[in-house]
C-alpha cells in the first residue's frame, strides 16, 4: 500500500529516481556501519552477560543473521526516502522531524519494552535505541542532501 501511495504522488513523473536510489544506497550503507558500531562492536563484552538469550551460541552459524542485518537497513532507508518523496519533504528540518517522529512511534518504545522483558543491560538497550535514531537521522540527512 505504501508503494502504491508513493507512486500516485502528484509529481510522480518528475521524481528523480536516480537521486532517490543514491539516497537509499548512501544512507543504507552508512547505517549498516552504524548498526555494527551501536549494536555490536561498541558493547560486545556486555552481550556475553546472558549467553542463553542468543540464538547462535559462540557465534556458530550466524552468517545468515549477519547478512540480513546488513540488508535490512537498506529497506528502512529506502522506505524512509520514498515516504519523504511522497510527502514532498526534502528540507533538513522536515526530514529530521519525520525521523524523530518515527523513532518515537516505533523503535524507542519497542526497544524499551523489549529491555523490560529480555535480559538486556540498560547500556545495550540505550545503544540499540540510539542506533535506530541515528539510522533514521542518516536517512533524513541523505534525503535533504541528495534530494533537497
């Protein structure tokens, strides 16, 4: 439904699809790197406090998870860029406001609730929440810089 809505935007024929693709690729790539920083390497030792919660003990067999974790930021950034295009948002203020609103609606409450029920240290929960905020902010900046 979202893609149908974006396709019928009033300036659909004038949408700069090359620049949209560039914004998606740039923000997806950079946000993949921030995921590695905020959700992995930075707090790696804290992840070992409760090894029973992890799907792949000792890191064995986690290649598929790593692949999906690397690909999904492109989906997040892609949909964000398309929504900004459909809403005619290309300013720094407008795109960053949308990124903050999305973060407050979804990732922040979800991360907090997950940390209440899953054995996540406060530092890890904070890192995950900040990682999501930065991912959305990077997509917002890509829209403003490339499409604005």
